[in-house]
């Protein structure tokens, strides 16, 4: 067995056997599911019904508002037009009303646009305000139309509602709403790559520092070249990362597959919702979930997973070379901070670019350029992949990424080789530059 | 080929600092060779070059007749002064790993490991983690690691530091046993008494230069002062002193004895010991007569403070 594969094996085993690896691998998906369920539970919880008192002196709008009562349960409008306004103003708070909607009686209801008041101790939610404005606005529009002697029914029938059908040149149809899931999947994977790079890069750094502070490094490098040790360490640790990702993917895919069968979505490249399930009277939630799961199956899952592995490995190799060099340069982790900042920045930057530029325009200039720059491409490109990226772009970006890695690893190895034998002082940037020029 | 290791005019510079200035050494096969020198003399730099951890700026190293090259790694065993092991790795696994890095096959490594664990009576440690061992125990493991692959050249940098006297003795015996088997040992230390005890040859490096090299006895002969420690029982101290100071230089001496005699250190210069002895015998009862041989410690201090 060659020396490097021995080192890779040791690094891999020592990472995988580590308790925190086992816990992370199996506990975090559970945690993820638990948090998701918890959040959806919270958002599905019905808030307490809030009662809104209405004093409509004009009597024009109150019916429209009260008609809203059985739509969603959150607000209940109560018609209190018969009670004196002054008394109402004093008593709404004690009477456990959320607020008082005050509509005056000043003749022509169509001139009320700015005259309606809502009195409350707490500020109402935006959705409530919009709802009230919408209901009253519609009523006023209707009154205006009537005043102009226009046929409201004919106008309503004349209005059209356009739905744009999205399709790719390759012919696959895409369904509306797919973009959300693309953003979600792309974002999740981009974020995951960042997390993995930082997590596993840190692992490499810690392991280098450990060998250095342990002084086992002297024994090791009397047997192997520092460069081989560094490469073995980086590769071994990356295998642990890939293993973790594969376990997560298998768990994730089985959950989705399970959910698909459960909800009657046909799995596979021709995924669609089976008609018998469609025809059954089912609630809105189930059909929404069905749609999303269908969209997930329609995504290029293989390319996304493969892309993740390729970009994780490339990005991780690149960054962990930096991490290894930093680990070699310092004596303990606290000293590493000043060198770590420039490494974290491009990672954070690429997540921002991903969430702002890619989501906005997956094939725009900014997205394309940053998916080529090696320090940002692992994250930005991964976020673009769910939207469909031309193969040549991926090829160029991967080539640049791995090419840069070979350049960087050469520099990192030089610093590493000098650094692992330097004890006791915290080097400056200038010193690191000097190390680059050392020979032998 | 008499020398296992030859270091020829090796120069190593770190920036403006010269760590080794044309240092040459000849380490005979099967010898225990003491590499002495104060802190910062350049010993570690030299050892790192021999271990191919760093390269010399100029000069060459010959190991067993061949120019030093990567394949020689498996013929060299190295116990660094600053040493450690992976804390959370099990003893057995760790030794196997380190032996395999030195080029041993797994089965061969296992065989050797069992032999050494038996020999040092540490069989029960195989599945222990290093962090569970005491410092002295861990050092035993480190010693095993550096001899597992049966190196031709064993480099020991302060091997006894951190050992209690019992374990230090065990290791000393093992070093001597290895020498019996033909292993050449390069032994770097500050502890001069272990040099006296173990080394056949010594070299002294000071401020990046080699100052002394040779067989231990030759070096001592070089530094002999022709002084003798004398113990004498006499009733006529004044007469004795007068007679001696006529011919020789005298100073008080300190050595252990059971008698209450006069203790003197006498430098005889160019005279022979017999001349001194004749004079002494005539004046009283001689209880002690020993040439004062310079200790390595004396030589070390004398050379370094020059």
C-alpha cells in the first residue's frame, strides 16, 4: 500500500470514528426534520380570533365586511353601528375588541377613500389592513361603476387572467411554482457546500495543529514528505465529508420517495400525479405537498447530487489547502483567526451572490462570472444548477476550480513544510511570504 | 566501508543565520556516536538533514556507501527530542501505522510489534489510547516506534529525558542490545554521564561548527592534564609539601575515602608518574593514586567556553 493511501486511510478512519461525526451525521437530519415540522406546525396553528368592531354610519360597507367572517377565521367583524361612537371608543378595549373600524356618514360613499378610520391600541397586521382596504376599495369601485351606469357584470366578464406556461427548449414542461423549489434546493445545496467547506476545512486545520502541538509531526515527517502528509490529510478528510453527504442524500431521497408513494406521486423521470389521486377530494395542503414533491422529482437530481460532490470536493480541496497552511503556521486555534477571515469572506460573498443575483437571474452576467471564479464557483454554480446550466459552463468552471487548486496547493505546501517545524511564535503575513521562498 | 554515515561539509542557512557551517562527521558502523553541543549549536538542524526533513544548502550525506536518497528513510529510525503521538489513537493501531509509513508490510510490522511488546512487557497496552498512558509509558511506545523497522541507523535525540531511572535503564539496555546486533546509533544529548557510559565516539558542535571529533578515549587523551589525585598518610606534612612543591604544582583535591589522609591534586607536567610516586612513597603511606581523567562534561565546558 502506498504511503499516501495509508495516510488517507488513517485520516478518514480517525474522522469517521470521531463521536461528533457520528452524532452530526445521524442527528442533524433528524434535527432538520424536527425543525421543519415544528415550523410548519407553528405556521399552521390558528391564531385566536380577533374581534373587530364596526361602526358604519353609512351602512354601505358593513355587509361586505361581515361577509368576510367565514373566509378565514382570524378576524371576526361585528356590526355595532347602532351603538354610539363615543361610547364605542371608550369601551372597545374593555370589551376585548381588537379595534374599531369607523366609517362616517357624509353622503356619497364614493368619496370615503380617505375618510375611514381604524382605532386600536396595537398596530394591526399588514394583511388585515390590506384586506379591509381591498374590501372597501372594491365596494367603492363598484359604486363608481354604477354611478357611471356601466354594467358591472359585463366588465367583470371582460377581465382576463393570463398564466404563462414555462417550458425548456429540450421540450420538458416545467410547472409554475417550480422556481420556488429551485431556489430552495439551489440555496440549500449552496449553503451546504459552504458549511461543508468551513466544517471540513476546519477539521483539516485542527488536525494539522494537533500534529504540531503533539510533536508527532517530527516522527511522521521523518518517514513521509510533508507534501504527501498534507495531501493525504486533505483527501482523507474529504472522503469523510463525502460519506456524510451520501448518508444524508440517501436519507433525504428515501424520505421523498416514501412521501411520494404515500401521496400517490409516480416516481421517476415521467413523474406526475396519478389521476385517481387528483380526482379524490383532498385538502389543499396535500395537493401542495404533492406538487412540490413532483417538482423535486422533475429537478435534475442526478446533476445536483453529482454537482454537489464535484464542487464540494473542488471547493473543499482549494479551501482546505489554505486551512492546512494556516494550521501549519500557527501553534493554536486562537492564533488562526487573523488568517481565517480572508478565507471566510469569499464564502460568505458567494452565498450572498447566490441569494441575490442567482435567484434574480440564474444566467445573468454576475451569476455566470462568479460561477467561474474558483473561490466562489462552488457555491454560486451549485445554486445555478437547478435552473439548468449549459454543460460547457460547468466544464470551464470545474477546470478553473481544479486548476487553481493545483496552484494553491503548491503554495500551501511550501508554507506547510516550513510551518510545521516552527514553534512558539505567531507568524505575520510577511513571515509567511518569506517561507514561500525557503528552499529545501 | 567502515563508516555507516558520512557527513561531508554540510552547510545549512536560514536566512542570514548559519545553522551548520561546513560540518563533517564520520560515524563508524556499529558504534554509538555521541553528538554533543549546547542548545542552538546546530544538532537538530543536522539531524533533520540526515532524516531528509530538510535539505542541506551544500555538502552531501553518505549512508552506507550511497548518497542519501528517499529510499533510505526505511533504514533510519528517529526518536526526536520533542516527541508525541496521536492522543486519541490506540497504541497498537498507531504503531502499525507508523511502521507502515516506514515501509514495513502490515504482517511484518505486527510481528515486530509483538516481539517488542513482549520484550518490554507492555502487551496489555495494545488497545489503550495514548491519552490513557502516562508520559513514561508513552515514551516507551515512542522508542518501540523508532526501532520497529530494524533501522541500520538509529538517531536518538535526548532519549532519556522524561524517563524515570528504572525505565531509563531499560532503554539503555535496549540501546546496548541494538548495538550488539550491529545497529549504528547517533546519540544526541546534554546528559554527559550517559555519554561516558554509552558512547564509543563523540563529536562536539558549537556555534554551527564542529570543534571536536573522535573516539571517546582519544578525545580524553587529547584533553588530559597530567594531573594525579593523591591520598597520603604522613606525619610530616610540611616536609612532604615542601618536597612536592619543589617539582610539581599542587592544589587540594576532593575524593571519597575511608581514611583521614591528605588529599592533593598534583600536576606532574613532563615528569613521569613514577617520579611522583617515588617521592610520595618516601614520605608516607600512599592510599590513593589516580590519574585525573577529564570527564566529557569537563571537555564540553572547556571547549564551549573557550
